[in-house]
C-alpha cells in the first residue's frame, strides 16, 4: 500500500518511513514530481498541515497526509512554534538553535515541548492527529543525529538529547511518532 506524505523535509520522510516500515510505501513530494514550495501561511500547526495536504489532494488528486510541527518554549510564550523552521530568518538549524539559546540565556525555566499535527486528506475529508513530547532546552548543543532543534532538546525522563538518540529510539517517543500512531489506528 502507498501513502503520499506532503513534505520537502528529508529527515521527516526518513522518520516516517522507518515508523511505517513494511506497512506502507511512503512517497514524498519529490517522489510524486511536486517541486512547489507549498505556502504555509496559517498561524497554527493544524492550519499549515491542512494547507500542505489539501494542496496535494487538489493538484494531484491523491489522498495524502502532511506534518506541521515545531518547538514550543514556555519562557518564550511558546515561540518558535509555527515559525520553528525559519525562526532566525534562515532555515539553517544552527542559526535557529543559537537564537533560541541566546533568548534563553539566564532564564532558568527551560521547559519546552515538540508538537506535530498531521492532516490526513482522505476522500476530500480532513482528519487531524496530534502528538506532543515534553522536555527541556539544554544550555549547549549535544549530539549530531536527527535534525532541527534535536541537539538542544532533552525529553523528560532522559539524560540525553534527541540528537544523541538513534532514529529507532527517537521514534519510540517523539511527537511525530505519536501523531503517526494515531493516524495508523484510524487507517486500520
Ligand atoms: P515540510 O513543511 O516540507 O514538511 P519543514 O521543515 O518546513 O518541512 P515545518 O514547517 O513543519 O517543516 O517546520 C518544522 C520545523 O520544526 C523543522 O524545520 C525543525 O526546525 C523543527 N522540528 C520539527 N520536528 C522536529 C524534530 O523532530 N526534531 C527537531 N526539530 C524539529
């Protein structure tokens, strides 16, 4: 069985492919020949996930799901949130991480959470699934795996960051994996 995943983010594709290993073949935007930068103009994860999934449904007549996700930091009024991918103005992860660390300098409340909302567009209907993981923001980077803010995010109950986990371990607990599990239950 095939599923179209409306993303340009290769790391997201790899995580989803590993999680669905054997159950579904996952095609991303590149695989279906879509090279448009789909506008993400909404101010919620739900809104942006739906913009991505409905773009593919409308233009390619395919059922499809999309993931909009980000990091919410309590002491920064839940920033970067939907602006996570370009918080510093650039998509460069290191620049975005450095901006977060600078804004949190001297702040003792390090609480944060990663959130994913998946929009599944099936037969013209939108189904939303959410996943959240709570954690804290480190004062320095640690680890080289994963992507985005993984080197500074330590999930609650762990002493290592997401970037120090291999993908199998991250996929057991991550926001993305939790949202995906809910979608899988729905699809069964
Ligand atoms: P698509 O829209 O093409 O799927 P994107 O990278 O632009 O890819 P988003 O708009 O959902 O995706 O932005 C999510 C950003 O949040 C992402 O670029 C990272 O900076 C951060 N992020 C999301 N999930 C993450 C994770 O599991 N680990 C680290 N950072 C994550």
